[in-house]
C-alpha cells in the first residue's frame, strides 16, 4: 500500500533552494553596500568637519573677545607665532586732573608721590579689586617708562590698587604713586585703564599632541617667556595641526600702531573613521586692536 503523498501546497524549500536564496541576498547586499558606502562616509566626514569647525570657531571667538579687551599697546607675539600675551583690562575711564580746576575731588597727582588716591570722573563702571593695576598712558614694549610690562622698574606707568572699589564709586586708592616722578607722562586724554591679569595663549605639545592653552592669573613679566608655575591654565583647543604662525601681529608700520590687527590662524585635525586623522581644517580670524592709550 502506497503512503499518502502530502498536498502539493504544503511542500517547503529544499536545502539547495535555501542556499541559492542566501547567495542571492548576499550578492544584493554587497551591491547595495558598495553604492551606499560613499554617501555614508561623506555624511560622517561632513559631521566631523562641522564639529572641528565649531571647536576652532569657539576658540577663535574666545581669544578675539579677550584680545579686544587688551590694554592698549600691550599685545605681543613670539617670533615663531605660537604665543600671544596681553594685559587684560576690566574697566577704565577718565581721571580727575589738576588742569580741570575742580572744586572737589582728588586729582591724580603727577608731582607729589605722597598722594596715592584720585577721583574717577564719571564713576567706575566695574568692581575693582585690591591687587588690580592702574595704568596711565601705555605706549608698549620698548617705550619705557610708558611700558606697563616694566612693573618692577623705578620709573613706570603702572600702580597697584590698595583697596577694593565697587562699581559706581569714584575714588581709587593706590599702594604707591609711581606716576609722580621727574619725567611724568600724563595721558593726553586723561585716561586710565584697570588691568585684571596678564593672559597668554600658547600652542604647545602635551601628551604627544599639540594643544592650545590659556594661561592667566600670574605676575606681570618684563619679557615674553614660557608660562610660569602657579598660573591658572585651561585647554582651549585640542588636535592642533600646527603651532607655527598661529598668531601674527606686525607693528613695523608706526602709522598703523594705533589701529592694528591681530591675525589668528588656527588649524585643527579632523577626526575620521576610528578617530583617525582625516586632514586639517584651518580657520582665520582678524581682530582689531585699539591702541589709543
């Protein structure tokens, strides 16, 4: 007696048919992968470039914002262009002068060194802390005694604040009055600036890679040197491609000294697949520096 044959509609795939189907699906998948690999890689590269661009742009904007607050004629750049330093101001204004013939207030004295306080015309616009520095008529490096970096010289144009003064007040008390000397140099516009701290941006090697670091809260130094101990530091940008000519500040033309430009050119490596280097992205930014003392 013959066994009953299963209905034709209930028959499944044979092993050969399953293998053929798998091979066909694999071939189709490989073909599709070839065509979509390039767009996916392009998208990933675009995202990496955008992230690198954002990082570089943020670093440039941070530096530009502080450079615009630099004490006039205090910006200086290393010969290799890997370091920039300046004196960061927090406020400023006009001091009361003897020539004003005011009936009240204390003029900033350029004759009597014993007078260590003066009146601010129009009041302070920001809080001034003890230890901040008052600078008058800064002409910059090489222009002693009108060089705020020569803070330790007998003849200088920078004085330390002796007592805090709140915004809205009109009197500043100094530890000493170095502005009173045999060769006084008052400001033609009777202006002064209050310096909070020197700031250095420096590109250097760290852990085998180049990084851009900000240094602040360290003593004012006569010469541009390597960052010192005890300075407050923070990394501004990583994966820097080159430190050469990151900063440029040319003051060869004296006519341009009062309205100079700082050129910032930051190059960062772009991350590729597996965090590999996918080339460098370079952003350039110009910052106007007002050097009117």
